[in-house]
C-alpha cells in the first residue's frame, strides 16, 4: 500500500511503497530553525521505496561532523517534505506531518535531547539520545504500524 506525504500546496510529494523503518523526534537547533517548531518528527524509509513527484528544490547544509544534509522542499509554499543525509545515505527521512495522518505510528526514539525544550513531554518507552544516533543504530528493524 502506498502512502503519500506532500507539501502544503500539494505540488511536491513523496510517495512511499514499503514498510516504515523508524520514526524519530529530533530536537536539534537546525531542525527547530527549519521547521519553526521546538522539535520535528521524521519517518525513515529506504530510498528505493520512495518516489518523489513534482517540482522541488534542495537546500544543502552541514550536519554533524561536517556531513551534508539535503532538505527537499517545495519552491511554491516552502514546505520541507523530506531530506537525505550523508550519515544514512540509503534513506529518506520524511517529515511525519507531511503525511497528515493522525494514525501514523508514534516515534520510538528522541535525538539531540541536549537541545530539547524543558516543557516537551515525550511518549513513554521512547529511546533517549542526548545527541544524534550513531550510523549503525538506524534503522535496526522495520516497524509495524
């Protein structure tokens, strides 16, 4: 079954055709500035299972340890739909909110908690990482949901 994430105006879409690998909350300052909210929620999918449709632009920035991150966004409405990074080169991270699905699976990990706002309440049982995950810890298994 396919799932579609899209920008606010609907011109740019990421269509996934396979199981979700992991959902992670990120509290890093770069995600806060990009999204305008205190944390972002991102779903990991293999690149081979994602099809991008519609015109979009890519903003490249430095991530951890000098690795590049590439944010794919709609040039019309400005919505970031997904991003890729050198840390996990075979994955797309798709912004969970772009699916606009209240039944989407909950996150299982929280990263860059050293930048987390003090009033944020996280789901019970979530994994906690003061900084980011190491490259060999994402994704450990396919999620069901």
